[in-house]
């Protein structure tokens, strides 16, 4: 069994060497796909993006992802230049061009402010239309990620407050999360657990964090983390299944004493956490609640794939 080093670990698929990537109106082979060195995304991290899982050839929870994309673009005063329907068509056209009509596919949709007339941060120095890129890959989580789980380390890097850099923005600039990730893996853990400005548990550097205590599922208030779509859907399946779930402030002490812990994200879904800061959580692996939530979430994705197929 391959050992996981994070929720985004995957086995290399040779088919990815030949994928076609959408860049500003054309499909280019992977080795040729590129953007300008003057692009605002490359130069300044000025852009928004979404990662999407594909099931049965359909991007899952697409409407929710587009909601978040357009909300972020509005906050950045970034004109995407395409409607939701046009972006949907671009995604499907890229998948179809690659013959990707099954499962085990991940797509990154990126929109930047486009090329700059000169290297400077002011958006008024933008010289052209936005840059739009769609990267589809054959990529799925490792089995060991879903069964054995991951380890977390609480880092000194805090989640920002909305008056500095709003954590609700899914922007290209991820330096805060990158610094957290570096501290975590340097400490020997797989990913970082991050606190909010008040010292309560907030989220991870690339996923959302949950604990299970006495049959209840807890996650943070959500005030200092991205509006996670998988996070929201896990709370949704809890409600449907009659599982008590709460969004609340809680401390590391309550984490260390939890019965189970897990993280959620678009790529891997629901992933168990076996230890935090060297403390074993529960029995140190996937517990019964996490296994149940994995199955409930899988069922939800199957329902969503059927709905998406009906819409197309």
C-alpha cells in the first residue's frame, strides 16, 4: 500500500502526458500550453480558480463552484468575460476533446486578469482580456489516503481575517497556505492545521477540518476559512442522515480528546486524520463515523452525477 503524504497525493497516470489544455480559446498539448510572462496571474497571483471532480464525464456540484468563482471575481472587480453557460461549455468541450467521459478525473479552472502592459500591481495596467485556462487530468486520491488517513501539525501561521485577506476568496495567491504547508511537512506531518485570529481551530492549508465527539460532528464556524463546497455537502449529508453536526468554536484541547477527526476537500472527499501534533486521535485511523460519512458523501456524488447528466 502506498503511504499518503497529504490529501492530494495520487498515482501518476501516463495519459496525462498527452492531455489537451484549454488556453484562451484554443486547445494545446500539455507541453505547449502556456501563458504570457506578463500575465497578472503569473506576475501577481491576481485571479480566481476552482478545482472540480468529474464523475461520469460531469463536473460535480458545478453550479456551486461557479457561484464561488463569480463571487470571487466580483470581489476582485475582475470581468471574467464569459457567462456561466459559456464556462460550462468550455469545461465540457475540454473534457470531450480529451475523451474524458468517466470517473477519476480532476479539473482546474483558472481565470486571471490577463496580461499587463507593464509589471505593476494596479489593475488599470491590464492590457488585454482575462486569461482562462482549463486543465483536466486523470487523477484520483490514493486508497491509503481514504483508509489510513493523514497526520496534521498545528502551525504558527494564522488564518487571515476578512479585513486583511478575506479567506472566502479562492484566489491564485496562496502564500499564507503555502507557508503553513511548509511548516507542517518540515515538522514531519502531512498537512497543516491552522488557527483563527482568536486561537480557535479554523481549517487546514488545503482542506477543511472536522472532529467527532460523542456522536456529534464539529467543524469551525467557517468565519476564517474558504466557503468549502465539500464541507457544505458533508454538513448536508449529516443533516439528511440525522447525524448531529455543529459549526462552532473549539480549541486544540477538544481536538486532542476527539473520538475521530477528518478533513474534507474536492479532490479526496472525506479523509480520516489519525494524529494531530503527535497526539493519536481516537484509535489512530479511520473510525466508524468517518467511514459512514465517506459512504454518504459517495452516494451524494452519485446523485449529483445523475442530475448533471439529466441537465446535459
